[in-house]
C-alpha cells in the first residue's frame, strides 16, 4: 500500500513548523524557485500540498499545475502576515464551477 505525503510551500518562517508534523517543506527564496518546487512536487507522491497565500500569489503556476487533477489536492492557507483573502476567492471559484452559482459567499440583504 502506497502512502501519500504532505507538502507545505511558503515563507520559511511559516512552513518550518510543519516539518515536525512529517510534512516535506519547500521554503520560498524567490520566484525563480517556482520551477524547482513544481518539479519536486510532480516527482513526489503528494496527496495534499498546502500553499501559504503569499506563495500562491508569488507562484500562481503551482496552483494552476494541479488545478484539474485529483491529486495532489492544493489548499491555500494564511501565511505569517495573515490572510490575503486568496483562499476564500479560490474556494468561491471552485464552488461556482461545481454548482454554477455562488452559494457560499453570497451577500445577505
């Protein structure tokens, strides 16, 4: 039986703690690292990839690369600077695509 791994991509201060949970971490050092990280994620057997919002903003190709694939699931999480709202916007798009309408974040009036 093959086990899937967990990866966390983001600023070093935000991702280091995940190492103690057994996750593979990829600390951002600059935008040029995006291709190296993407290649490593494609080679590894990852079930889930957590991206900090800052990483998702800096490296949109990481989100795009796995968008239409069942694995790995990509989850965007707040970074050390707090939430930028990217995770909420992504969830809104996914739900709208699946359901055809915004049923989660509708303005109540």
